[in-house]
């Protein structure tokens, strides 16, 4: 979230909010928070929002067909989502349509490599190639066709992104 900067936005979208783990922090960074995901557990996310006193709108939706006006959001946060979508160009087109000119899109992308694959195997979870449709290079390439890349962070900070486990990127709509 350091890539977002410290200022408040008027409108912020959490695209693919999952369990809502980022919503408490995101709500402090905007006047109007909207979040969506496709899963069937949004009632749990709503309950968490009420418990934490988070004001915001929550809906079930697909990232490839967003129900928002064009040029509406100042910022969009999208963490660990794009690697799963069937139609990456359509998802990126929707993010581009919905963010204002000069607005930013903050992406969180897992990096698959021998180290992360070992972690998946030890955790006995499906390997990324069995569930991810896109890798970090494909995602950054596709998003870069519509947005200007303004910053990246890797975890851990190693000499090459291909040996990191996770990458965050800040893109801006020109």
C-alpha cells in the first residue's frame, strides 16, 4: 500500500476484495469505498465491515463487467485477482474504463518460481500453473498496454523479480 501514497482519494475501488483484509486500511484512505468480489461469502465480509465500522458499498460482480460509470474512481486496488481471470484484456479494459485520467491502479501479483512452488507443495495447495491463467510478466505486459507503470515493490526485495514471491505495481491512466 506504500505505492498508493499518503493522500486520501474521493473514490476508491477494491476490485476482488476477497475476505476484505485490506478494507479497514483502504477505508481510511478515501471518502467513498466500493468493493466487490465474485465469491459467495460476501455476507461474512459485510459482517466484518459492520464490526470494524467500515463505511462502504459491497457487491458481487465480475471484473470483466463492472457496473460503474466510466472515469469514476480515483484509485483502484486489485490484489491477487488478475492471475485468475479468463479474459485478462477484458479485465484490464474495465479497470481502464472505470479509473479517472490521472488515477491509479495498484496491482498485487504473485510471482511463481521454484521457491514459491516449493512453498505451495509444502502447504499442500494446488500449484499456480493449475489455477493461475496468467503469470506476472503477462499481467504487467497487458496492463502496460493501457496504463503507465509508475512504481514496483517486490517481496522479498531480491535482485531479480523472478526470484521474488510477490510484486506490487502502481499504474497510472494517462
